[in-house]
C-alpha cells in the first residue's frame, strides 16, 4: 500500500482563503476589522522569520497587524505594561507574544497576563481549562491544524481509535482534549508509556508530537491508518557540509508503505499553524464583538475529496 499524502500546504491555503472571506464579510457587513498584535523580544533569526510570515499573512487576509519589536534587554515590567495596553486596545483582538523570551523574563507570567479573550495562541490556562471543560475556547493553533488535517481523511473522528504520542502543554494535551471533543477514543502516550509500538499499532489515527526524528516506525502502524506528523527537527545532510533538512517524528518513507494517509515534513502540519492563528484572530474578534463565531475546523468539501 502507498499512502495518500495529506497536503498541508494546500489545505492551509484553503483555510486561509476561508478566513480571509470571513474577515472580508466582517469588515463589509459589520465594520469590524480583526487585528492581531505580535510582540517580538530580541532578534532570534527563526522568530524574526516566523513573525514576518505572520504579519504578511495577517495583512494578506484583510486584517490589521500590529508589530511590537522590543530589545532583548527589555524588563519584565515593561513587557507586562505593553501586554496590559494591548489588552485594553479595542482595535487589537488577538495578542501573540513570540516565544522563546529571554531568560530574565518569566514566560508563564507574560502569557498569563494576556486577556484570555485575546489569547489567539490558546496557551492561557483559562483557555486550556475551558477546552478541558468542553466550553467555547481559543484552542492552540498546532493541535487545531492537526484536527483539520485529520478531517480531510475522516470527516467525522467519532469512534476512531486515536493515539497521540507526546503530552506537552502546547501540542499533546490540548490535542487530546480537542480529539475527545470530536468523540474519538484517545490514548496519550509519553516517555513512560510501556509497549508503545504495540499500543500504537492498534490506532486508526496516529499523531506524533515527540521531537525525536523518525521515531515512529513502519511496524508501529496499522495498515490503512492515518498518520499526522507534528515533529520538526533540523538535521545536517550527511556528506553535504553546511546543508540541513527538516525531519519529522515518523520514518516517512517506510510508514507511507503501510499507512492509508500521511502528512509529509515539511509541508504537513507546519503550514497549518499560521492559518489557524488567523482563524483564531477572526474568532476572537467575533467573540469580543458578540457576533456569531465562525467554525473553521471542518475542511471544505473540495479538500475532503482531494486524492
Ligand atoms: P516537548 O514539549 O518536548 O514534548 C515532547 C513529548 O514527547 C513529551 O510529552 C515527552 O514525554 C514525549 N516523549 C519524549 N520521548 C519519548 C519517548 N521515547 N516515547 C514516547 N514519548 C516520548 O515537545 P513539543 O513542544 O510538544 O513538540 C514536539 C515536536 O513537535 C517537536 O519536534 C516540535 O518542533 C514540533 N512542533 C511543531 C509545530 C508546528 O508544526 N507548527 C508546533 C509545535 C511543535 P514526557 O512528557 O514523558 O517527557
């Protein structure tokens, strides 16, 4: 069997189109232009690239973007003051503080200071708690992306036997909560899980968020299962000094021989994250204005029928 490739780039672009349509309708019919504020502290090159892409995507989707670049020496109190100001600013509907922050700043304190209604990264404990309680919440972007990708293969996740490998606060745990909300039967594996290959081989849906390159092997995958690979590790290319490549948590070539569908790395989960951030910004703007909240979690019928 050769797996169908789940094309994250195309699905993310389709989602971005739906978000842009929703933003356009809000501006036209209700005079509401969703706004996203991104705070970048210091000059980490990877963060600079990521923030640049977010700004471009936000403006390209018809929303307002507010960039705040602060020196690496900024004090925690000054950063908290900025977050407080953004919390009160009515044209800012979403606030994202780019991580990692410099060591002298307590990231948890900064994230907890963001108004949960504007927490478009979905990292605030209030949003995680609301997710756990099954209440409307802003959910973290990468897990949301995984759900949308899985739904391109399984329009309903109800009753599916799903395993999530990894239990981090930003991927594994919120993803487990989202999957429970979809009525999947969820196993969450971690570094202390026993007999992981056997447990994994029972699953109809495997989601790997471990951070260990090519950790999940072909023999762990039930024939026909859907595999979503969240992992991203940059590794040197053997024999090509100075060159590197991105590798996922799944041994892609061998897993694709047994899986029914699989995401590549790069080009799978990665592109979904920014699109889900834009979706959360539109949702946050609607929540704050008391307007109906659009549901972007289902891929369009075009996406579902693509082979
Ligand atoms: P993390 O915080 O390091 O968590 C890794 C998880 O994997 C932990 O729960 C850990 O278990 C588990 N684990 C480690 N070794 C294991 C083993 N031998 N067997 C089973 N489980 C094991 O990582 P993360 O932040 O969730 O990220 C995971 C991967 O996803 C990384 O490669 C990251 O770069 C990638 N990522 C991608 C995106 C994106 O595409 N946009 C976004 C976020 C993350 P314990 O809890 O027991 O330690």
